[in-house]
C-alpha cells in the first residue's frame, strides 16, 4: 500500500514475483483536465517512470516493476507524463 506522509491518501498496488504489477484501488482524488497520475520506481537512487495512471485514480492499470526497484512513488504530472518528477510525491512505499 502506497501512502502519503499523513496517511490520508493511499494507492493499492499488487506486485507479483515476476514484477508484473496492478493498480487496484486508490483514495487519491480525480485530477483536473491536463493532468495525469504518473507512477515511478526508485532504481539505484533514481526515479524511473513505469507508467501513467490517468486522471481517474480508481481506474485499473497494469505495469511492470523492474527487478531491483526499491520504492514506488506517485506524482501528479502534466498529461502525457514527464521524464522526471516535476511535482511532489503524493504517495510512496518501499518495496
């Protein structure tokens, strides 16, 4: 479960042993137009984009988590995503 520092927001992600992962639930609010939730993995100390969730945080999504990733993080980015996070991390979890 990825959570905010205050534990008021969360996102549930299930990761299999092979690294296949699924976004299954969230309490994050729906974003306004022009924004998307972007999922990041921390790999060797660097944030690597592993997927765009879209505006609706309750929508199902599938993605792959690279072996060696140490954390998952979610930010709200401009539609289409960004190569690196440009906003604060909303929720995160060590994996």
